[in-house]
């Protein structure tokens, strides 16, 4: 079975990044299957994907039988399923370890046994942690210094994939910039989305670490990055790591809050000191641009406008509801 007519399995496919990715792949004519436990109550998201022709298996990536069923006829895997973000990981570190590390290792083993050809692992630019000089953008060969539990999990699985003996399963690791933008399974616990919501609601926005640098990417562009890797040859992407984003989309939180105020025309911001979350990194995305010709279609400024417009239109009747966060 060739990679073009087999299924693409997207674990976590009904999630924030997963749902737009599945729409992207389905629109391009790919056969898509989702394995998702619907941890955040995304029944409607899953039903909508099924309506587009996506095969949805409701199951837990930790469950061997669910993995077995989901791998039948699969030639490529995009592994998104995870307990995402340090707050969610810290809430129950044992569960986070079981999902993010142990289940990922089991999926890799099962994929090899099932003859899967491609394995795309969703990682994070948080792997770079706190850089000694964040003014110099870090490339894929830069030092990994994960600060958060979530990033340590991602580094562990990356190392497992990239250090394994070469075989029929071809791995690619994608370190995504911090994601933002409107999506079917909306999240307002992500920096750009949260800042835009609070300023739109004319609430006092408290910002800590305002001088710290982070890169950002729109949720649909994150999916487009995955799609570009799937469409690329094994020679181009096999055993490779790519930062996914664009180099001019590195911003400080100070910049983001100002951009949101400028676009929305209201809101107030207070800068506060906290000791947690010391991540500070500026990232280079030249490799994915030069080697795969990838570019974004949405900037952070575009995303702020998009989110504010969705809020204006009542797309999220209560944007402060727990359904829009990864922890209640």
C-alpha cells in the first residue's frame, strides 16, 4: 500500500490543532482517520469531521486495542495526542507521563509492527527552554534546555524516535511555535487568544514575563506545516527536525498586548512579576522555509483581528468557559 492511498492517522485529531489539520488533509483528498479520546468534550467537533468523511475512532492512545484498530491500513501517522501544556501536565504528572511518553513509545512500536511508513511527531519550540542569549534565534541544531514538564516529555520522545535503528518507519519531528487563532475546538488558554479575549472584553490584562521572547503560528498554518511534510519526499524529511513557524513571528508578550490594544482599541494591561515559566527563546524557521518552501498565511496581527471578529459575532457565547481551556 502506498503512502498516497493509505490512511493518515491523526491522533488527537479532534483537538485544537488536529481538527483544522484533518480538514486540510481531507480537502486535499487524503484518507484520514482520527484516534481521539475527546478529553475536552469535543463530540460536535468529531461529528463534524465524520461528516466530512473522516473516520473517527473514539479511544485512548494508551489503550492497546484502540491503537491496533486505528492502525489498520495506515501508512502515515501524525501524532498530536498529548496532555498539552505545563499547567495540564502538572495537574497530574503521572497521567501526563503515561500519555505523553509511554503511550507515544507504544504507538511507535505498534506503528513499526504494522508497517507504517511515516511518523510525524508533534513537538514544541518550548524544548529550547530559557536561552542564554534569546536575542539570537535558535535553529534545530541548538541546545535543548526544556524547563517545563511538557517540554521534557517532548524531548524524550524526540530522542527515542531519532536515535532508533533505521527501519521502515521514517520519523520527522516538528517543533511548533506557540499556536493561536480560531479553531473548531477553541482554546483561550493560549497567549495570543487569551490576550485578545481579555482586551476585547475590556478586562484588566495581567502580563508576566513581558520581555520574554516566543515564536507564534496560526493554528491553520500549523496544519499546513504538517501537510507540507506529508507531501515531501522521505529524502527531504526522513530523520529530520523542523521548527514550524516564520522567523518574523517572534514576539515578546509586551508586543502582543500592545498589538491587541492597537487593533481592538480598548483594554488595559498591567505587568506583574512572577517566578514561574522562565522560558525565553527566539527561534529561527529558515530550515523549513529553505528546504520545504513553507511559509505562513496568517500573522499574529491577522490572528488578533480574526479572534476579535469571532468574539464580536458571538461565536463563543462565554469565552471564559472552562470548555476553552486544557484544565478546568
